[in-house]
């Protein structure tokens, strides 16, 4: 490793650990390369060029589009219909609303592809219901935050699309690969709730006076939301449209439901949705642009070759390296955002593991699950901060109460790490991988 590359990495790590804005840290580290490296100042024009070309990719359009689809669902009340549908299915069990929380995240994850969208859209509804039913605010909030990590694992998934664009892995294969791991995390959380029911005397919360007519009405109302992932995944798997086109179709579908069926989506709300999507997407796009510069610096300084050589010289078995990389990602998740981890490390590690016989789809699922857990781990998990705002409870109480659910997710991560079949069976079933 050259002295220049070492200094750039140190600047990046110090700024991130110091709690500086992620965009500032990455942008400064990338610019420092042109200042420190002898003879590179004359090529400083590469900096803005790489910044803009990094963002100039058709696949990145899916980010604001999926965000818009989730916002339309929340605005038009489709999320509330999903909550009612989940309550119809599991509300009658003791601890029913806790199970509803888990199931809602699984259902909503099939639409927005974002954990933070899950917390902001479903959080206010489910947390309020749970508090009114006698659950402690910190438990309701912690459960909402930790169940939200299923969102980007169950397809569609914005992180999986980012991973696919960086590594040339099939988006459809990654989407299908996340089905079983996402369900496993939901089941693990449900098991934790099952053992908490008696200890904490959770109540049941069934829908009163269930009739056949009511069941049909609730199912049909939720059906519009439930059809969205079917349309998205069906089109991508069949090759009828790309992931970006699927995101656009999701927006159009949600908008049509809001305007013509629910009839509660107006022009003012549309402008508010566009503003929210633009603000969220702008932050992600800036990270993408600056990380593209850092990735170019890494490639120019031959960091991928260095990592490959170190792995070969270490003579580690694949299972040992997978354990180390899991620890690495989980540690980084405590202070680096999900998008930054993907953009920095997916292009570096994927080829190394592919040469060791680890399928890129399997590694992609492992990485996405890792960074989703990072959203709910202290001290800088963004999901924790958003949950604290939505639930109006202290951050420390969320961390303490949510720890059993975080641990259960880590256990699932280890299981899927060492049983590739769980990530590869569904994609192979659909002929997406060989």
C-alpha cells in the first residue's frame, strides 16, 4: 500500500469516526488524493468528472422512483390498509399487534425497498396502535425499528439494485435470493415475541365482529398494495422490464390507485411527495458521486490487487474469510451508512469471494443483510435515530429493548452465510442463476 493511499484512508476513517457528515468525509478524502499525490494536481479535473459520471447511470433512477412509490402508499392510506390486513391475519393471537408489526414490515418491504421508508411510513401508525393497546412506547418503537430491516431484504430492494449495478450481478437473482432470508428474519423476530408474550403479558387485538363481508373488503382494499410487488417482480423476472422501469411502473400504479380508486391523492400531495423524494435521493446521489471518486482512487492505487494478494497469502478458508467479512461489515455498520458500505466495498470484495467459489448472489445477500443490521446498531444507526423521532422515545431505550431482535437477525445472518442454499434456491428455481 502506497503512502498516499494510506493517508487518504486515514483521512476518510478519521472524519467518519469523528462524526462528520458522510458526504463531507468522502469528498474531502477523495480531494486530498489530488493534493497529496505528487503530480496529480494537474489532473484535478478528474475529480468533478468522476463525480458526475458516477451519478450518470440509468439504474440510479430507480432510487427516487421507489421512494416515491412508498411515499404515495403512505399518503393515500395504503399502508394503513396493510396494517388492517395484517391485523386480520394475526391480530387474534396474544401479542397480536407485535406480530402485526413484523408482518407489516414484510408486506411493506415488498413495495418501498427501503428500511427508513418503512419506519417513517408504518411507524406512526403501528406505534400509536401498540401504545393505545398497552404496549410500552420503547418496545413498540424498538420493534418497529428492528423489523424495518426486512424491507430491503424482501424484494424489491434499493440496496440490492445498488449492489447489482456495482458488480454486474442480476437484479432479479438478488431479489429472489432475498426472499428466504427476509422471511427468516421475520420468523426469528416472531419467535422472540412468542417468548415475550407470557413474560410481559401482551394483549391480543383482534378485529371485532369479523364477518365474511368484512374479510373480503379488507383483503380487496389491501390487495391493491399487495399486487405492487407481484407486478414489479413478475416483470423483472420475466425480463419484460428492467429494475428502473419496474420502479417507474410502481410509481404509476400507486398513483393510479391513489387518484382513480382511493381518490385521495391531490396535486398538493403530489408536490410534497416529489419534494421528499428529491431530498432523500439528493443525499444518496451525492454519496454515490463522491464514493465514485474514492473508488477510482482505490483502483488507481491497485487496492483490489493488494486485497487479493493478502487473501491468497493468508491461506484462509472461505468460511473463515466469510466470518471475518461479516464482523467487518457489522463493525462498519455502527458508524458507516448502508449506501457508503455498498459503494466502497461491494466492488472490492465481490471478485475476491467469487474467485474463492462464493456465488456473487450469495455474497450480495450476505452484504445487504449486514448493512441492514447496521441501520439498527448503535451508535450511529440511522434507523435508531429515525425511530427515536417517530416514537418520541430516548435512543438508549430503543437500543436496550431492541437488542434481542438485533441478535436474532445476526443469528439469521450467520445461518444464511454458511448455508448458501437459502439464498440460491429461489433464484435457481426461476432459472436466474445456474
